[in-house]
C-alpha cells in the first residue's frame, strides 16, 4: 500500500473495474482509481500515463486512489 499524499507516476490500461471512479490497471499489476474522473476522450482499453498523489480518503473504495494532476496517452 502507498502512503496518502505520496507522489505517483504510473503507466497502465484504463479498465471497467471501477465501480464509483474510473480505474486503470497499472503495468505493475495494481488497480488504481482516478479522481477527478474527467478522462476526456480516453476510455477502457486505452493505455495512459498518470501523475498525481495518493488520496487519503475517497468514495472510490477500490485499489489505490490517485488525485490526478496529469493524464496522457501512453505507448
């Protein structure tokens, strides 16, 4: 588990695993949920790189929740 407030930089694939929040499965195998939930034209199956910090408490209730400061397509 990653400590709340810790910086996060992770690459992975957006999935439909999120119940309350958008989710991605990192290349490290972990589930991450993302807030704020605005993904623009990105959706499940898209590879993305996300930067942000670990949220302390959220309504996502799954995986490690990242407060996203940057999200972009990844290769």
